[in-house]
């Protein structure tokens, strides 16, 4: 019944999760972000599609700070496992794990012209939307600022 099937050999590039790097993207340029690339901090993963940066919490590693201070607008995530700088994206989405009771400090130091979406998940949560930059510029979101809360005591503090 299956005699006429031939083995099909996959292309050598099939199955790669990231695009091949050329000479201008060396290990020393790890701070640069390519479209459709993903990066990992021990408790967070970041996906960038060229427009939106999706930061997703994968492990409970304590409180987290996400900021764009002094980075030319690029976003940095810092938690107990360390810090990783992602990219200056037009839109930013943060998704937290359920029931971790982590505090999220979201610090906009320079004006962010796009949208910001915070998905808090379920359980106790404390969000501090702060920024210590130039008055009139810090904490400025030019697009939509959306907070999607879940069940449990959740507080959003705007500085």
C-alpha cells in the first residue's frame, strides 16, 4: 500500500528556530535584535516580530523590573536571575505567570510612543508604573496602556 512513497530529505535549514547570522551579527553584537528572534533570561523569554516585543514570564524568580532607562528606548528586564536588554519596540506586551505574587515595576524613563499591555494573570499582584526620568517625559505612553487583571488582590500604582 505504501510502496510508492519515497523518503523526503529535509532542507538543511529546515527546523531552525532563528535565522542564520551573517558577518555583521557576531557574538559581540548580542545586544542587537533580529526580527522573529527570541531571547531568554532565566525566568523570562522575549519574542520580537519587528513591531511588538512580547515578554513572557516562564518561571517564578521573584519581583521584576522592566524599564527603558538610558537604553535608547530599548527595554531591559531585571529579576533575581540577572538582567537582559531586549529591543526598542513599537509595542510592548508583558505576560506574567499565575499565582506567583511577584511585583512588577514598569519604569518608563523616556517617552514610549507605542502601546503597552500588561497581562497580570491570576493571584496576588502589585504593579508599580514608575519612572524617574525628565518630568513631562517619564511615564509617557503615546499609544494605549492596557492592564488585563485576573482573580485575586491586584493593585496598580501610578507614579
